[in-house]
């Protein structure tokens, strides 16, 4: 049934053509019955009128305005040629509805006017003489009501379609705006990550350069091969620092850093200080470390610190009153595990579902970008009963 329904929706003209054939057949049968009951031939234009009105039904959705004009011309021709009303005149009712639903505004108004005038004109042209004037008037009003109802129904369909089209357009526009905001957030977060990684790498490379220069300076009495190696380290370090500045400098627009400004960025050891700061601000945080702490790559340590910082900031902003949090660091053989949870119920559930640490999901976008840059995985979502959970696994070596 669904396939049949889809087929009919894709081929509306075929459907209208089928009903046009049905209407023509009913009209022919009705005309033959009338001809037999009256014992006289019907007007010569009866069959052409049936054909044209059936054509109106068949093409009503392809060219509604033209079919309306054609139907009105046939109706006037019936009045002039004295071709009495027949089942084929139902096409006038159909075209009134169609034009009101999908036709131009001028055609819709013309259809309403013609529909309201059709019944009075037909009653005046072919009155029922044995009935009183009041009865004829009542019949006229009764026959005009279907045309009015058809127009009202078609116009309401037009209004509803316009409303749905407006909703779809608005939804599409909001979706595009959301995608644009997400792209801007990703670009901004990547720039911020690049700046921080720039500082980490620049600090390490600067230390290497200083040590290599010092070694080359104090080891003049050492073998030439050792001195050459130290000079190679110094030269390589300088080249790496210059290349790193050149590649990442594009992302550091508007910032001017002089030599000597590079300082180490936060690492895993400073997470405990961050937790103490949160406790001092009134947020109770349970902090535990599992496994054997050991040095980690600078990018992994920075990512871990920023994830905990972002998660606790979100807890303070959206967790509500009497919220508590917990932070777990787990050292594995091949990586570092993070688990940050809170029991806050102050934020709407929908906000958590969006991952919206600032209402639009940019906090979670930033986390995913950070974790992705070190080859890790991130899982975030609402906790059963309220609150939010952030779980991350940061490998010691990026996946290839």
C-alpha cells in the first residue's frame, strides 16, 4: 500500500486522468438515461461539454488557472446553448477547490465568485416551475453551499501548506546557522589548541636549543665529533622552531609573542591544584588517582588538564545548587583514562543531550577536537537520574 501511495503521489496527473474517465463515464450513462426517460435527443453539445469538463478534471493540477477559465467558458456555453446540468458539472466544484488550494490569488477569487454565482444562474436558467419561489431560493442556496465549502477547504489547504513550507524553511535556515556556528567553534577551538601546542613545543625546543648551544660552548676541548653532534642538535632545533612558528603562525593572528615568553602549559600534576581551586569556590570535588603516575607526552597532559577544567567549569555553570563532582585519573600501560562526573540537576536534560557546555555544544566540540588531536576517544552524556559524565581515554602514542 505504501508503494501504491508513493506512486500515486509521484503521478498526480494519472490519478486525475482516472477520475476524469470515471466522471465522463458517469455523465454518459446519466445522459443516456435522461434521453431515454424524456424520449427526446439531448442537445448536440452535450457530449463535447462532458469531454471538456472531464479534461478540466484531468489537467486541474498541471494548469489550474487555465482549466478554471476553460470551465467557466464551458459553463457559460451551457447557459447559452441550453445544455442542462449534468454529473460532468461536478468538475466546476473540483476546479474551485483546486484553484483555491494551488492557484494564483486572482484565480482563487475568481473561482469563489464564479462558484457562488453558478447555482443562482443555473436555477434561473432551468427553474423548477412546479415549486414556489421560496423553494427555488432555498434550492439555490443549498446548491451554492458546496462551492463555498470547496473554496474554504482549498484555501485552508493553501494556508496549511504555506505554514509548513515556512516551518521547513526556518528549520533549514536554523540548521545552516547551527552548522556555521559549529564550524566557527571548531575553527576557534583548533586555533586555541594550536596556540597552546605551539607554546608547549616552543618551550621544549627552546630548552633544547639553549642546552645545545651551552654544550657546544663549554665542550670546545671535547672531541670534534661530539662538538659537531651538538652543533647539529642546535641547528636542527633552530630549524624545527622556525618551521613550527611558520606553520602555526597562521593560526596566531592578532597575537605577538616575543622570544622568552614561552612557558610550560598546565599538565596532569596541576589537576590537583585545579581541584583545590574548585573546592575553594564552593564546589565539592572528589579527586582520586589510580595506577602509577609517570611522565606523559606534553599534548596528552595538556589535553587531560583542559578536559577536567572544561568539565568542572560546566558543573559550576549548569549543575545547580548543592552539586558535587568527582574526578578520576587512571594510569594504564598504554594511556591515561579520565572520568569526570557530577550529580547536578540544575541544567535542562536537553542541554546535556546537546553536549552544550555553553548552550550550543561548543564545549563538547572543543573536547572532541582536543582528544582527536592526540588520537584518543571521548564519551559524554547525561547520567541516569541527573548530572553529566565525561569519559576519555588518551593513548601514549597517537594511532596511525
